C-alpha cells in the first residue's frame, strides 16, 4: 500500500459535470460517437487533462491519449481508460466512469507528487457503443489491428450516411498520432458491471477474469404474405408465428446453459408489419454469450436445429440462420487480474471474481497487451438505460483499486537490468 | 336471362389501363388515398363515366357517384362499386375490380340501349384501405353515418400529418353532393376473394352471405430493458419472450376455432429494438375474425386469459390487452344474396356460398341499404400484395353476375302501384 488516496468527491463531481453534456430529460445521456455532444465531452476531457499537466495526442481514428511521463520515458506506458460516447438513451457511467477514474488516478498522483517508473496514459477510445456507426469498439479495434483504419473511416452513420472519418474531422478529432503497433505495458479499464451480480453479492469490486465469447446471428424467416381476414388458419405460412416459436426457443437455449449463458433476441423486424396482413417475412437478431467456447458451439448447433424444427412445424416456412459475428471468449492477463485482487484485498474491500458479459474496449486490448478490468456495481444491474446508476462510494473504491493496479504495473516495468535485488 | 352480355375484354383492358396509375416494379400498384396517384385514377374513372354518359357527382368526403338515369328518376338508385385506392404494395384488382365491373355493367347497358326502371349509380368510395389515413372504409363510413364527416376530414396522414380534408381539396375531390342520408335501393360490390377458397373449390363465383365479425386488440407487454450480455437468464424480464409466447397462443386460439376463425398478429413493435438490449416493451396488434358473435366472445376471453398466463410465466411481465375495434358479424340481405345465386345459376357458372373475412365498403353499406357481394377467385388466395392476380375469365363471370343482380334490383324497384300481374 502506497497510502495514495484517491479523491472520491472529485471523481463524482467530474462524472456529474461530464454527464451534463448530452443530458436527457430522464437523467441519462445521449452522446453518440462523433456527434456535437461527443465533441463537447472530448473538449472537456482534454481541458482537464491539460490542467493535470498531461500531454494530449489524438490518433487518426480519434482515440485520445493523455500521457503523464514516467521516470523512464522509454518504457512502454501503462494505459487506463474507456470511452466517452454513449447509447442513444444511455446512462452517466457506462464508459465515462473508466475515463474519469483514470483521470482521478492521475490527479491523485499529482496531488501526492508521485513519480511512476513507466509513463501512464489515459485513453478515451472512439465509438465503443456502435450505436451511430457500426460495428462497436472501433477505436480500440483500429488500435489493436482488428479493423482497418481506412475501412473504419468509411463506416456510415446509420441514419444520415455521414462517414465516421468526415465526422471526426468535423468535430476536430481526426488526429495524427500513430494508430496501431504502439507497445503498451498494461491496460486497465474500470467499468460499471452492467449486470446485477455484484449488487446482489453486496461487494463493491469485481475482479474481471475475462470476457464471455459471443456469437451473433441474423435469422430470416420467410413465409407468405396474405390478407388476415380471408386466409384460413390451416393455409397460412405466417412468418411471425414461426419467429415467435424460434424466439421462445432461443430463450430456452439460454436457460439450458445457465447460469453463465446469455441468449437474447433484441431486434425484430416484421414485414410488411401491417395489422391485417399475415407477415411474410421476419428478420431477427440473436445474441449468444458464454465464457466457454465448447458451450457456445453447442448453443450454435441447438439454435440451428431449433430454428429448422420451428420452421417445419409452422406450415413449412423457410429459415436462414446466418452467423455474422463471432468473438471468442477472452481471458484477461492472470498477472494483472491477480494484481487487481491483491490491491482490493490490501484496501480492505470485499470482492468477487466475475466474467464480463458485455464487450468492452478491454476485450480488443487483450489482443495487444496484458489487460484487466475492474467492475463496480450498478443499481439493479441496469445499463444502456437512462436509469443507469451507481454509488459514489463504489465508484471511489473502484478508482482506488485502479490506482494501485496501475502503479503495480508501472513499477513492474522497470527494465530488467534495474529490477531485482 | 336478359341476354345482355358484358364485354370481358373491355373490362380487362380498363383494369390494365387503371393499373398503370401507381404501377410498381413488381407488378402491383401503390395508389394511396388522396395521393397524386389516387387523383389520376379518379380522373380516369370520371372521364370514362362521362364518356358513358353518366352524371358524376362528388360528396364532401370524396366519394364519386356516376349516375345512369332510370325510367323512373324518383326511385332510389341501385348502386354498385368499390374503391380505387390501394395498399402501399397492393395489387391491381382489390377495389379496382368492383369499380371497373360496375362501369362495365353500365357500358353493357349502353351497348344494348337497355333502360332500367330505377337509376343505377357506380360508386368509388374514398380511402377503403386505411393505409395512409386510418381508419379504413372512411368514405362508406361517412355515407352510412358510421363516421362524422368533420372528424374524418381531420384524420392525419400517418407520415406527414397532412389532413384528409386538405388532401381531398388538393387533388380536386372535395365535393358538395350530400354525404349521408340518401336512400339506396340496393348495393352490390364485386371483389376478388382475397383468400384461397374459391380457387381451391374450382368455382368462379362466391355468393357472399355476409362478413365475419372482427375484434382488434392492441397488446402492450412491459418488462425491463437491460444489457443482453451481463444480465443472467434467471433475472430477466424480457418483454419479447413474453410477447412471443402470446403470439404463439393467438395462433393456437385461431386453430381452436377453425375453419371459420382467423387470428393474426400482423404488427409488432419492439423497444428499444437493439441487438444487444433485452427488450423492455413490446407492442403488438391482434386481429380476430369469425362469422358468429358468441365464438368471437369466446376468443376474446381466451386471449385475455392466455396473455395473462404468458406474462406470469415469463418472469412476471405486465400485460395490457386493449380492444380498440369491434365490428359485429354482418349478414348481407337474403333477397339480394338469393338474386346473386339465381343469376349465377342462370348464367351456368358453378358457385359456392362464402363468408367474407375481410372488411369491405359493403359491410358499412349493409347498415344503410340491402347489400350483397360477389366474389371471384384470386391467384393463390393472395391479396394486399403486388403479386395479387386474377383470371380475365373469372372477372368477366363476376361482372356478368353483377349485371344480372343489379338489373334484378333495379326492376324490383318499380313503385308498388306498377308492380305485379
């Protein structure tokens, strides 16, 4: 223990000031990637970083890096951060907490005049949410080589078609810092859990051992459009009845692999979607998650079999099940996860190990650098919702753990010649 | 038998010429009520009526009446018609056939110089489809006193909010002829069946004995929006899983009352409809139809019980089932239905009795005048679809039956003093 206290009140005040940007009437925020609100949030963050004496750079995909030099400038930095963009009806903490917690770590180091061995960088990744520009986690994806920079810059806004690259330029965040290939000593991301486990367990800290794997599908059910009145029940090819049976079965697959599995249909499009027309076509998306790849594969097989069966039982519908995203389970770095556990114990907080069900920038960063996450509880497990809420005391606890874990990593980066003895 | 042949080729040619207005790439038509396309169709119809020597009037809700005088001008007219508007991706025959068949009846009478006792009027009702302006069957609804004229004129376009009254004025079809209270001796409507029964039975004519009753509902299922990844299956209040179970049960209710019942969910709205968010709210519409009121009432009770049960079984969701339209079963006039049967037999066509599953202007007209309908087969029973199709020979047969039935009614209208031996 270094006896370097973080300032929980300052952290909370910064979160609340940031939440005014894009604030919604129901207490949430709408701060879509590369929007005017995103620009305002970035400007505020950059101002705070400069006030903290940090050197700010922006890369070509708009990721912001704010660097606090270490004793040894040649060491790769320890990074901590998250994202400033939000869902259209998002909350005050998803993403924002990880960036503000990292800022509070640096401010605390400044308060105490503490000089770390390796440099420390705060990062705010571009477009984690993927709401306005798909796919999600673009900034960290480019940084880690998952996505091609040129391709990402051409992604269109899902309403107006404006390109991400042009929008970044418009808001003044198309920078020149190198986007990929930089060596990072360690990456930490503090985040609200976005689920109910920590709150129910009554612990303020989750040591995140990794992220669930994900398989995403697009399912298209095709029947025959017909007039709802004169078409006898026995003659129908009602794509919606078939889809309803499939949605029920997706849910059953999730329950069959509980407690670690999740299985969700969140998006449905019915055609022609007219009250008195039998639907001829239904499109829906399936989201499967599990920490173990063999279970995900079993769920995959079950989905395909159940959809075929439901289609056959529903008047001979056609069904196409297309996997369009696969994301293997990602274990985080055991050394860093261990360091999060040790810091939590040393600070006297109860904690539990947890697996992240959501995608985070940390999942891409785990491809390029030792990575770990710190979760704190959110109220009722609710996130991606204007009601998203978290307690100041938990947020401060997570920040204190982050500070210790960041410094452990920054001190561990002494060149081997200097270490030991 | 009067030996007054209709001209099936002229009827077909008029249908095809009309179908060019609002023609879609897939062979259907898009001719929304009071649109520019509706205006063009009305203009063409009015021109043809004037060329046939008819006197054209338009009432305040845009219904067009084209009158062929009878020997006795004081007798109430026999009316035949339907509508010229279509669904957004509708077919060439729904509505258009009833108007063009009535026009062909009048043209045939002209060919033969036949003078009917009572006047004959062709009618084209405004906004039968209800796609652009809700509710459906507005023109016949105002004519028969179901809807208030002032209220109907204020109905907004479902996209732009433009009012029907203003749109009728814009296209030049806000007229001054009296809208309601006119005495009508008989009303006939020829229409494609919009179902598969006649085609499968291999008969060209359906003598429509009445229309099914309808009960329409709006169901709102409320659960809790949450992130699809981190929320355990056992903790979810997934409104879509509940709605899927309800949709399956609506279908089961329909099958339980087959063959005469129909039960359809055609419209579904999922909130927030995001791939990785558990739906917090689902809104869907239920359409129940049956020729007998007690069965409809049983279906109503079953719907409410099944929705409650499905909500309870799906993690304790809330469900609201709101009936928003009720339309009792409508028997058509036995004398006129008998006259359709007799005409069909006399012409040598096979036929069967049939109950209309769809709403038609005839259903409102049945409130105000003796009414009957004549159905002809449509290909594969498909309607409200750009693939909607019908055979020229069947359309001509229906028109021939219409002519006989119209003349029977027009001759029956001799004042009682003149009738009899």
